[in-house]
C-alpha cells in the first residue's frame, strides 16, 4: 500500500474543506467499515499477495519484483487523477462503478491464472484492477469528507484505519493461509514390519555439517526445500549412486522442481509431478534388520490430495470475490446520498487533459527507471574495467557490458535521458496555468525544498526494497539462499505476525511523536525503521528454518516470525515520523490538501522506483552468485538506507515539532 491511498486522516480535513450543510445524518458504522475494508483488498492483492502467487507458480524473482512495482503505479498517480474524479460524476457513483469493475477484474484474474501464459495475462487484469482501485480510493476519501460533518470526520477516522488493516490482514493472512493449506503436500508415514529404518540426522553449522545415523521404527516423509525430509528433521538415507559426479556421498534425496507428491513403493521413494504421469525414483530406504529377518516396509499417505497451485489460488481468489461482491451488494443500500455530492456531467476536455498529463508523467517516469537501469550497467562496467571482482557481488560478468554492445547501450542511455526530459517538459506545459501547477509551484519553491525532496525519496527507500523482496526470500529454497517456507507458513509469518507488528508499531510511533515532538523523536523512529534490516542480513547468512510439521504456534514463535514482527513493528514505528513530517510540510503553504497529495504522491512515485531498483539488484546478485544472492542484496539495502538518515540533518523543522498534528493513521 502506498501512503497516498491510506484512509483519509484528520490532517487532510481542512477547516474550510466543506460546509456541514448537505452532509448525511446516517451512522458511519453503516458504510465506512465496508468502504475501507474493501479499499484494502485490491491494494493488498496487487502489491503483496501477487508476489506470493507468482512465486509459488515458479515465476523468476526479478520478473516478479519488476512487474509488481510497475502495476502498483496507478496508486502513485492519484494526485494527478484527483481532478478527473472531482469534476466528473459523483463520488458515490465512482465508488459503486469502481467496485463493480474491481469485482470483474478479480474474476478475470481467477481465469487468467489457469491459462498457459498466465503471468502476462494476470498482470494485465491486475493492472486494470489497480487503475480502478486508485480511482475508487480517491472517490472514497472524498465521499468520507462530503458525507460527514467535520466533527464526525475526526471522531470516526480511527474506524476507517482499523477496517483498512483488517482488510489487509484478510488478504495477507487468511487468503494466503487457505491457499497454502490447499497446496499442502500430504506426508507419508513409513513403517517397517521387521527391523528399523536407518535415518541420518545432519547437525552442525553450514560448512561443518556432520551426519548421525539413527535407527527408527517409522518415519514421516514430506517435501521441503527441494529435498525429502522427515517431520522430525531427520533425512532418509539415499542409497542410490550419485547422478552428479560432484556428489560423493549424497545424504539427501533431491526432489526436482514441480514435484507435489511422494510415495514409498516397497523400499523405493518415488515422486510424482503435477499435470503429468511422470514418476521419478528419488532413492531407497535403508533398513536395519535382525539377523535372518525379512524386512517389510509399508507406507501410508495422509488424507487429502494436494491441489495444483493454479487451482488453489483460483479458489482463494474466488473466495475473495465473494466477500468483495457481498460488500458491493450491501453498499448501494447503506451508502448515504449527501447533498454535497453533486453529480457533475462528463467534461471531455477535463478528461483528455488529465489523461494527457498523467500519460506524459508516467512516460517520463518509465524513461527515468530505464535510465537508472542502464546507469547501473555502466557503473558496473567501469568498476569491472578497473578490478577483476566486485566486493560483494562476486563475478563481474553480469555487471559489465560487452565491447560489441557498448555503443548500443550508450545510445539507449542517451535516448532514455532525452525522451524522459522531453516528456517532462511537455507535462510542464500541460500543467501551466492550472491550479495544480500553482500548487506544484508553491510546493517546489518552499524553503529547503531540495532537502525535503531528498527526505521523501530516501527515507523509506531501503525499507521498501526489503518489503518487495522479503516474500521471495521466504519462499526460495535454501539452495538459492532462501528460507524454504511453504505458502501456508508465509501466511502465518508475513500475513499475521507482520500485520500485527505494523499495527502495534504504528500505534507506538504515534504516541512517541505526540509525547516527545518530531524533533526529539525523529532519530529513534528512523533507526527503528532501518536497523531491523540487519536481521535479514543475519537470516540470509544463517538461513534459520521452521521444522517440518510445525504447528501454527511453533511457526508464530519461530525466529523467522520474530524477524517479520520486528521488521514490521519498526516500519510502523518509523513511518509515524514520515507521516507527521509530510503533514507538517503540507501545512507550510495555503494549498494544504494539494501539498499533502503532492508529498504522498512523490513518496509513492519513488516507492515504485525503489521496487524497480530492488528487482534489478536482486537479479544481478543472483546471476552473479549462481542463484544465491539474498545475502549481498540485504547487505546492499543497508547502504541504501543511509541517505534517508542523512536527510534528517538537512530538512527544515519548526519549533512546533509536529506536536499539533494528531496522528490517526500511521501504518502503511
């Protein structure tokens, strides 16, 4: 979720924003909980859940991080789309039509996931959903102001925040948890009638592993991290000759990608792939028998057949559609019709000018991102020309430019710079003479704007890079530097512990700012946001795991869950300072609401930039380190966090220190 689609806040409600005459007397309890619960669903599906979906379907990490960052762009454009909603139709009409199209978008996504080219088609359906979600969000916040008096706006704003967070928890927690349960691979209980099964337990730190042979009467086999493991952490000994010459004494049964079911046939362990009849032999069970005994092995698969990931996610999104559609059916009955919500005829000139400005700015943004990507390659080329290896990257071949393509790459770099500058100047012409241009001009001309812009760009840059990559890190196998969590476990770790952490952190951050003031609280809150990133560096180095067969309680109190909790608590805690400062900056001039929209819009704009940069860096590191690039990535994130901290020394702050701003919505 980007900050400009956060539920409306007290600070956004100006004293002269709307007269109380024309507002509705209907209780906000009848419509605001559903409005803001539903507002959270498409935002969370596109920006968070889609990452988990694509990862479980085998899409490459860099593609996921890049695509999700791009389809989240409409929420960054809300400051430009605002006039389009304001001067055409009614807010109530925008809400109801927007929600209807979002229902259709999610249904289309369900069908798109079942297609062979699911990734590209699903991105298209999610992008359309994102556009109408952004329009619907603008209308929702405007409708909240129009339908309630200023006194009631302040009284019920906390209700909006609560139900928005519940909507996010519904998606990242419940939906992901159900999808993981549907895809869960049944375990296989193995028993021997005469003798014992020989198991090997791997102990010691990575690089110093030792094996300990243990004989058991039975074992439970399951799939995890592309290896067969027993539920108690013991691995079944592999007696087949190694297929890879580098493996002299294999103790793991390697499971190829795509395997969703295992069986024991006599003493053989075999695997089945989804969507095919292919059966692969993984290894043999070693059996220790008494002298003269005749071993007999029996295997029983736990009840239930794993569901194909495409089908599982389709079922989960179908449940989401039902919940969202139920709200869409109820809202036309419960939504009031405030007299202030005037139905305005379609202004074609306004529509065309708004779309032209938006497309020009989006084009300039894409050129900027492409220029940054090419700039990284040229920087790597210069470094690679001076040294044989990069300090934390490894091989330089991924970062350097081949001599034969150097001139072509240089032309692309110059082309992106030229086109981006041209589009920016054209957008400037389009904005000339408009109220938005006046608001932009006064925002840019304020005292120490460069420092304020640097703060907006860099304060959250490192944290956003982590949030875009963390779901991928959770699900990748340890052979690729990940934590090998199942989708079900991610639902508990990220969707439950993470959301609880951000809620508690947001509340705590607001209290600290209100008690100490922004000047005294800024550094502690900023450190709280960025220091937890070190936990991901530690996790990428040590790869803590969750034991096979662990229950929800064990998962919630595992080291991985605590990392997610501390990270999100620190993010919510540190975001309070960011939020309050943007509100203070917005109130330095006469365009309070416009300045707030500009500040949050710029913030969301650069959040997208951070997502694209993280995608490029992760791809570079993984290719340079043979697939295992999370450790150098998270280490690099620490350096990306430093500029935001340094901006605290440069930004302006007045004597009020933000104390007069009531923090009512602080969690992203």
